[in-house]
């Protein structure tokens, strides 16, 4: 089993920054994909960013140039640096780890961006 715990959410004004962290524990393979997804109130969960073990990344168009995903493989931790935040970035941000075709999810951390 794999457990994921997110932290770093909170309330921030538009234009501000936040850094989210997701710590993974349990049976983690050396090759996996970790990413962030978010769900705004009343909307479906959407993809934000993903990072592969080797460091390759991919971002949703809505966050390109503002968000940066990174990972520390030694600590089994993935980060999401969010800059120039907008009110539409508000939502519950959840961490995802995919390995051996299995998806694992954290409980999420709330990010609220005020205008």
C-alpha cells in the first residue's frame, strides 16, 4: 500500500504564492509518476501537473508559466510551487502517485485564492 499526505494549502491573495508538498510512504517503486490534481467547488477534478521519475514534467495549459512541479526521489516527496495565483486556482489540491498501473491518492489540501 501507498499513503500520500499533502500539506501547504491555505488562504492567499491573488498574485501571491504557495508551495504544496506531498509525502509518499509505503511500498513505493523506484519508477513512478507523481502529480497534482485539483477540484474547484462544483466542478470535476482536473489535471494540474505531473512529474516522472527522471524529472520530465507536463502541465495543464492554465498553470503553465506559473506553477512548477518538482520531486525529491530520496524523500519520496513531490512539490508544487504556485506563483501568480488567481481566484480560479481555488480548490482542493490532491496528490497522485501511479505505479504498476495503480493510482493512489492523498486526501487533498485546500487552496483558497481571494480577489
